[in-house]
């Protein structure tokens, strides 16, 4: 246990060390040589991040599209710090370097130009507010998901949580360009980092498969044991393939291998998804719902990450029949951010024994995507015009970004509220009908039937039962759906009875005593709703989850809580009416006696 936690701490520190430095790019952009070359040494862009060719160091130095870096003369063996550092900074797509860094490139000759040596000095990359905003979101999401995955391993150690952590260790939304730019000053350290990265990436792929085999209960069925035992060999094979992607550093053309390595990740993702789909029907209803979260997270996050990697590290999209379809820098950043959806969904599926229907978070993620994209489309040009007339220092954009994030969060909150109101119209109608029926109830038994039986039917619950307060105990006078053979009385010393002093619905996690005979499995209650005034609790209704295994969502919990408040008023009125009748009878008897 101690050894595993030490290893977890070391890996966590390494992961954060790669992500956190990129926060500096929000206020201080990195530099660029103004060209992009793939791992064959082919220069396919001499503009780079610059808006004008005259601002590109590569263009000014005479480098043109179609030129090739001479990999036979530029490599890391035999080791020369200057040469190795230059090739490390030149190959592999969207390269970032420290502003002012120099590199010496050997360019092969062409039919109209001789071979030559070119010295480049990196200029500062132009960065607009959109790129800064996406970067900030990526870094926050990257740090959050790495910490969340580490927390799962720390609190729920096992093969499942370790597999997910190994995946998140490398495949997270956070960017690490600043980290790699700093390491370029020490080529040997950067080579070691690349080697460690290959191992970590292969371990992440194997960890994803291990996770898919064991989620959500950390148990592997007999049918999947053979695959689980073969994962170390899969990891070794993937490591060797990924090592081959760095052959350009040693004089080999490896663009095809790089594309294959990234596409191999898509194959692994498809395998993981196939495993999840094959296992979902063998799960209990509540575990089936958790597995649906993971499946949808994979469907959204894994393709987004693969597209971002292909766009940032290869020329895959630049060689199609439709021209250059390589996504711009901010779109690549958003694709990395979308990968965070997988991490969020998986974290919730592992952390919680029950989850709400996956359509709810999917709806909210969609709304978040719209609230991020619509302001960008509407304001992108206007902000550029403002920047031309208002020259703000880099640090001032931190405040601008904070304001934009706040406004987007408020817009998202309002949009989610409106969407919930729209998609929960059936629940609103059901609540109105039940509320009116409760207000018209003429007996305590009728109220309890409406609170338990009718809510059970409307919400399609696994169980529901109402307990009426009779003296010092709460007694179940009706059978209660899903409560056959279970407790009929809750004594005043039960832990959950203390919760009835609080008005409103409350979760039953940890509030049920072990010696109380409750429904087991899917029918076990998850929500308590007291019918209580400020002074007294008249009844307590216990609700189970949906028969599908999905937990009660926040909207449904709030609805049941409001029904409990309405029932409390009617309980009090009926008791008052009964008390008045009793007083009238006693007064009549007293008058007769006199």
C-alpha cells in the first residue's frame, strides 16, 4: 500500500509538472521559428502561427514549402547538443520554443536551390484572446482530471482505478508545450522525457483496456481474464511502436510511423469501446447506468483526442484531396478540452454507486459547448478590432479572461435551467396533478397513497413507502411498493429520523442503520422526504431509484421535496380538523352534563 502511494505521488507530480508550466502561456506566449515540418523532415508550412509571411523567421531565412530538413546530417547520434537540440525543436508539427532561441538547420537542395545551412531565431507567437481562453480552460481541466484520477486511486486502490489513472496521466486536456520548450535547453533531458513519454503513452493505452475490462466494480469476468493477462505484452508492443515514431531524431523518416502510432490509439479506443458495449448487458441495472456514462464518455472524448493529436503532430489533414483541413490552434485546444468529458464521466461513474440518466449530463455538456462556441463566433472579429484600438498589456488579459469565464458560466447556468424546464415538462405536469390531489385529500391514508404509490408509478421507481408518525415511532400502515417483508416501523433512535428535523428532501447515503430491514439491491431507498412543518414531522416517505437503475436527479428530488411540503400543510389541516371535531364533541358532552 505504501509503495503504491509513493509511486502514485511520483507519477502525479510528473503529470502536474508537465501541465502547470503552460499556465504561463496565458500571459507570456512562447516563440516559433515560423515553419512546421513533419517527421519526414518535409516543410509543409512556412507561415506557422504568424499572420504575415514577413513576420515568419523561416520565410525571411529563405525556407519554402516543400523544402526538406537533411535528416542524414541532423540527428542525435553521435550526440551533439547543438544539432540534437535543433532537430528536437524542428520536427513533429506545431513546435513551441522559448522566444529568442536559435536553431541551425541543414536544408536539402532542390532543382532550383542548392543545399544550405539556415540559422533561425524564434519570434514570439501571436496569440489572441480566444487561444488564451481555450488554453486556460485546457489547463484547468487537465489539472482537475489528473487530480481526480489520483484521488480515485488513493481512495479506491485497484486495477480499475490504476488503469484509469495511467490513461489520464498522459491523455488529459492539459497542454505541455512550455514544459517541452524548457527542456529543449537540455537535449539529453528532452530525449529522456520522450522515452518516458512513450512508456507512459503505451501504459495509458493498456490502462484504458484494463479499465474497460473492470469498470465499474473492479471485477473481471472469466471471459476477459485472458485479455487482461495479455495487457503487459500489449503495452510492450505499443511502447516499441511509439519509440519508432522518434526515428526522425536519429536520421529516419517516420511520418508514417507517427500517423500509425496515433491511429493505433484510435484502434485501442475502439477496442475499449467494444469491450464496454459487450459487457453492458451483463451488469446489474445500477451498474449498467454507470457503464453508460463511461461508454458515452469514450464516444465523445477518445475521437476528439485522436483528431487533436493528428492535427497537431502530423500532416494527416494537409494531404487530403480537399486541401488543408488541419484544424486551427484554438480548435485543437477545444478538441483536447472535449476529451475532458471522458474523464469527468468516468470519475462520476466510479465515485458514485448510482448515477442519474446519462442524457442529463450529455444535455448539459452540449449546452456548455454551445455557450462556449456562440460567443466566440459572435465576438471573435469584434474583439480583434478592439485589440487593434486598445493595446492592453498581457497581464490585463487575465482579468479579461476571468470576466469572459464568469459571463459564460452565467450564460451556461441560465441555459441549463431553461433546458431542464423544457425537458421536465412531464414532471411539472405530474407534480401539479399530485399537488392538487394532495390538497384535496380527505384522509391521512390518501395522502400517503399519493406520496408513495402515485409517485412510484409516475417516476417508475423501484420502491416507495410512506411512514406516518404515531407517537414516538414512524409506522408504515400500507404495504409499500417494493417493501414486501421489510420493516414496518422506524424507531425514534434511528439515524435517519434525525434528518426529519430538516425540512426538504435528503439523501439516505449513510443514514440507514444496518439492523433495519430494508429492501435490498436496486430497491434500497436513496431519498427521504419528510412531510414536516417548522415544528413537527408528520410523516416520512422513502424512495428508491428508477427501475432502470438510474438515480433520482436533482429535478426529481426537488419535486418530491415540494410534494412533501404540500403534504405537511394538509397533514396539519386534517389533524386540526380532527382536533376541532373532538373539541366540539367534548363541548357538546359537557353542555349536556350541565
